C-alpha cells in the first residue's frame, strides 16, 4: 500500500495528534454549523472524523509560502456561515468550514469533492485531498479562484 502523505506531512499531522484510523465525534460541529444554515456534506464529515480537533503549530519556511499554524475545528468558523454559503454559491461548490489557518487570519474549507480551500474575502485552493493537505502543511501557495 502506497503512503497517503509524504514523510513531512505525516510527521506534522502526527505531532498534532493524528494517526491512521483516528476517529472523533463530529456531532457538535454538525449542530453548530447547521444553526448557521450550513449543512455538512459527506466529504467534510469524513475529513473531520479523521482530522477534526487537530491543532498544529506548523511554522517556518515553506515551498512557495511560509508554513502557517492550522486548526481543524469548525467551531472556529462560527459566525462565518454566510461567508461560506456565499462562496459556495459563487463557485458552484459546497464549501464546508473545517477550521482556521494562521491563528484565524484565514478560514479553511472543504468541498464535496474533498478540495481544500483557504477562505477570506477571496478563495484559494490547496488542491484535492491528499495533495491539498500536503500543500497546506508543506507551505505551497494556494491558487486563487475567481
């Protein structure tokens, strides 16, 4: 079986508490975001079951941008439901909030095709999983959309 992530991404995620087969409850996040009108789709549920609650102090030079700390906690996006709904409508994708990047300077989202996004007043993609995770962790500049 081929590894899912590269060694650096594996080590970074493991340092945040991730391990293959990890599974956490997502019920509270489903309810929090549903109250804002944002429904969790299958890809977001699958992602959060495995990675939800992880927080990484990932910092330093990256490949094409600095590596930045991230937290996979949709609760950090409460109050931003409209932002995710509007970008979803504009892009024709269902972008579900999954956490924050750089201590809340940016939001992170995942669409129904497991594409990982940086969300602000603009949207950029890190790519589809697992490449999107590698780009996030290794410091690859996401491609701005629109």
